[in-house]
């Protein structure tokens, strides 16, 4: 789709809500919104395989690696309103570790799309499981949904927690419990 068509759609929305699209503050709004959407949906153009495989390092470490409190912004696919939260990721290496920064990068790939939280949780776990091939991977997301706060049911104190477990995290309660105890101190601010 062309940039012009996108911007025309935003003008239509502004008119629909009763705005004067020619007033000073709004003249550049369609262009600004387009650029914001290009950024917020840039994850569609990114490949998690490339991100992970670029920074794999041989390691004999086989203890749990946890990257917690990775903040993210996404948008729900139902209302296109923000989902704001934190992702906690753990894996147990099997001969290879991944560059630490690549984990938040993978989170961004899936956050910067239209999402539902359950799918985003699965996609992060699946990408790491497939391309890092660890003994196990665990992903927990704790998030606020603006479609449940700013409108609709209007519940501002409620957060949603989702998880995806693979390999040893699924099989061994001890491993899962260790992960849960490491992330238990985290909460959304
Ligand atoms: N499972 C799941 N549901 C979500 C997520 N984000 C938003 N939703 C829900 O998607 C549902 C869409 O329901 P609909 O009844 O079609 O939409 P609606 O009339 O706007 O619903 P209300 O939000 O209840 O006013 C709502 O219950 C939202 O809370 C998500 O990440 N996961
Ligand atoms: Zn929603």
C-alpha cells in the first residue's frame, strides 16, 4: 500500500471523530501516524533466525540463563491499542549460548506487530527453541492491555500473565520452579 493511501485513511479517521483536518496541529498528523506505525509494526520485516544465528557461541555452561524484565510495547490485534509489559526469558544451553542482547531483539520482533499476548509468548519461545536449540526454554509475559483499561471493561489494576515452556522446563518441575522463583520479584511498574 502507498504512503498516500495510509495517510488518507488517517485523515478519514480524524474526520470521523469530528476533527478539522486542516487545522495547524493536525496537518502533519497523518504523516506522523504513518511513521509511528512503520516503527510499531517493523517486526513484520525482521527475521528472528538471522538475529539469533548471528550471535551463537560455543559454551560448556549448562545452567539456566535468565534475562528478565525485558520491557516491551505491542498492540492488540483486536483494537490496535497498546499492550505494555515485561517479558522474562530463560533457557538451558546445550553446547551453545546466544548473545544476550539478541533476546530482547527477538522480543521486539514479535512485539512490533499486531498481537495477542498468548501468541507473542509462543512465538518467542518457538524462535529460541528452533534457532538456539537449548535443552529447554521458558517465556513468561506479564502485561497490561490498554483495551481493558482505556475503554471496554475499564480495569486498570489487572495484568495478564502468559507462559510458554519447552523441553526441560516442561518436563521438570524443579527447573520450572527455579525459573519462577527467579522472576517472582518482578512486577509491572
Ligand atoms: N486472549 C486474548 N484476548 C485479548 C488480547 N488482547 C485483547 N483481547 C481481547 O479480545 C477480545 C475481543 O472481544 P470482542 O467481544 O470481539 O470485542 P469488544 O466488544 O471490543 O470486547 P470488550 O473489550 O469486552 O469490550 C476482548 O475480550 C479483549 O479483551 C490478548 O492478547 N489475548
Ligand atoms: Zn484489544
